[in-house]
C-alpha cells in the first residue's frame, strides 16, 4: 500500500493600491474571477504600488469571515467583504478601513504559524495610500516581481487570488 501526502496549497497576498476608481462592471469581473476583459483595471495594475502581506495554507481558513487563523486571511476576507457588499468595487482606503485592516492584522491567540510582513510596514503602506483604492492580489507582475519572501513595495501586478 502506498500512502501519498495530501497536496498543500499556499496562497500569497499582496495589497495593490490603485490611484483611480474602477468601473463597477470591472470590479464585478475581478471579484467573481471571470475571465473577461478589464482594460481599466489591467492598465491601473501596471501603475500601482504593492505591499506584501503574507501567506497562508488551507488550514488557516475559517468558516466565519474575519476569523481566519492568520493575519493575511483576515485581511483578504475583509477586503472581499468590502469589495462585494452593496456594490462591486475596489474599496477606497480611508482612515476607517486602514484602522480596520491594521486591527485585523494583529496576531490572535488561535493563529497558526504563517509567513507575514511586519505590522508596522503594513500600517506605513496603508497610511501612505489613503484615498487610493485597495485590492488583494496574488503577486506583482513577473517583470517586476521581487523574489519570494521579499517584503517591500513592488510595481505592478495582475495575479488575482483564486
């Protein structure tokens, strides 16, 4: 009898700060992971600032939103909620959203070990991009992507979390 280990998927989260709003139709396409043209978003993602947040595996996920067992999952869940409730959008990063994201990024007793960026780096990135639109991305574009584990800003990306 041969035993095989189950595959483990790892997800990486980058925050993409986009200076201009997205049309609702393109935001809907983005959040629903449809393979439809999004020319405004595609153009914006080439002129965007990025910050690496962290990584997670399936074991970090939770049934209840915002209760994921690592900071990156909680950030992704909250941005998904804010981007799809009421209308499809790239949420505008105001002081309230910044504070919510910083709060969600704080470690919790039930967190599992996971790669994450220093909380001060995330807070600095968010503060520097107040008034911009924020989307979760899987990776910066291959042409400018830093090596895995780099925790700085990068430009630009088109990798969507799926």
